[in-house]
């Protein structure tokens, strides 16, 4: 049986270009540093609180 880690939504707003973005990553920490998908500036993505559970498909 394979166990899949929960995926959480992280959101950010770039202070350089104003882009609002989001990431879906395995649950790691409340905050993640990443690059803005538009201008490449470093941004702090924060956990949005939503959790998506992934279920294993039947064999």
C-alpha cells in the first residue's frame, strides 16, 4: 500500500510586480520561499490552510 502525503495550498503576492500566485506542495512548513512565476523575484508563500487529500487509485 502506498501512502501519499497531503498536498497544501500556498499563496503569495509579489511585492515587485504585484502578481498573486499559488503553489500546491507537499505539506512541509507554514511558509515557503520561492520565486514569483512572472518576474522571478523572491517571494514568501504562506500556507493557505486548505489541505487536499490524495487517495490511491485501486489496482
